[in-house]
C-alpha cells in the first residue's frame, strides 16, 4: 500500500481523498490544509485519516507520496519541499506557473529518483483513451481541425486567468492524442470580473493545415465540455457531459477530386455516412489516475502524464500569455518540454 498525504482540501482535494480511499493500492493517511474548518469537514467524512495544518509535521508522519491540490502559485514551493523530503509527488494542473519552475521540479525528481506526475485527469478517461486508439490506428485519417469548448459559470481563480485554469484539460488531450507541437499560438481574452482574463479564445497552428481552437470561459450561464476532431476519413465529437455517448463518430466529410473534363478544376463532394457511438468502459478517470500513480511508484514506471507532459502544457500556456500581451499576435511556443536543465542546488 502506498501511504499518501493530500495537501489542500478545497475544491479538488475531497475528490482525491475519496478516490484514494477506494483505490486498492493506496492508503490515504493524512490531509493537510491551513483552514481548520476544512479539516473539520474532512474528519467528519474521513475520521480514520489524520489531519494537519503544518506541512512539516505531515511529511514526517510516514507518508510515501503527496498529492498537491492547492492554488497554482503554490505548486512549485510545495513540490520542492515534498521532493526534498523524499516523497513522490502528484500535482493538480497546471504543474507550475512557469516553465523554469517545471524544469526545476523535473530535475529534482530525477535526482531523487521519485515519481513526478501532473493531474491531467482526462488523459486517463476511457473516452480519451479510445480517441487516442482511433487516431493511432488511422481511423480518423488526416486531422484537419480540432475545435474545443470548455465554458461554465465560475470558479473564478484568484491567481491565474481562465486559460491557466480550464485550457490545461483541452491542451493535455490534444497533446496526448496528436503527439505534435504547434508552430504558432495566438490568444485573445477579456477581463470582466477582475484584472485577469475570464473569457478567452486561443488558436494553435500545427502546420500542414491542422488548426486547433480552444474556447474557455468562466462567465457562461451554461456548462459545456465538448471537443470536435475533424479528420479526412471520419470525425468525432467528444462530449464529457453526455452520460451515455461521450464519443460520437461521424462518417461525414468533404472530399475533392479533379474534374475529368477540366484538370484545372476541382469538384467538391460531401460524404454523408453513418454516426455511431463506441462502447466505453465505465471507469472514473480520477480513479484510473490514482491507480496509475501508485503503479508507477511501485513498479518504477514513468507516468503517462509525467513532469515533461506537464512542462509542455505550461509552455503552451506561457505562449498564450505572450500573445495576450501582444493583443493576439501569433507567437512561437516554447521548446516542447525539452529540458535544458539548470543546476539544482
């Protein structure tokens, strides 16, 4: 059993604790939070788990691994302390606030021989796993576009804008499925509630005609979680909120061919085929993520969403910040998770 400490018992922490309790290879032994009222609620639900307000005392309680579910600006300093104490670390998205911090954590984890993993939850969902299988098998053909929408009312974050809060989900899915790196990033956003953008649209140009758009919004009265992937052979709609058919595959598209009577002219034909929904396993993504974290610790494996995967998403988010500062001017993203690590003290 992997003995686990959860740091942060706000919005996401209770979900982590619940899944640790139900995971056969993990034992949640501690919850750490500065707020005594949150810890009181935790004790009501999980009376068998120790609670701490001091991280040092929590780390000294015999834990093997730490799950960090705190505001993004605190991820790096907390992870440094946990890795320094010899613990394996899983961090809620985004991994860190800067790519320099992400590289530093990767170096520390490598030197300590500890697992560093980021909570890109949807990578572990049956739906995204199926999309990845279809893409790798060539079932979708050449990808023309990806159009993603992730909007809802709140939660407005105090330390990051809406891109850093919501876009990691979509960007991690796109990065995992395609395995490609964009050549340009352009982002537009507006702030209405405070000084940080709460509505935003970003485009990611992957070259070869592939364009991905990510729309994020904290102010929408309705909640949408949808991604459309358009391919030359088939297209699909990934809808996380659909309780039955989270994936719908469409054999529809546009085809072109030369006019036999005029070789300089192209004929456009519309392919109107069937729609079908593949059967998916009924597994909570967060439970799969927790099990994978424990497996990587026990078997010394590299996580699917390791520190380098987290670094890539941070680099893309930094590119959106640079483009926002330039009023939407396209910019080149970072180095696709290449480390170039500086010496760690």
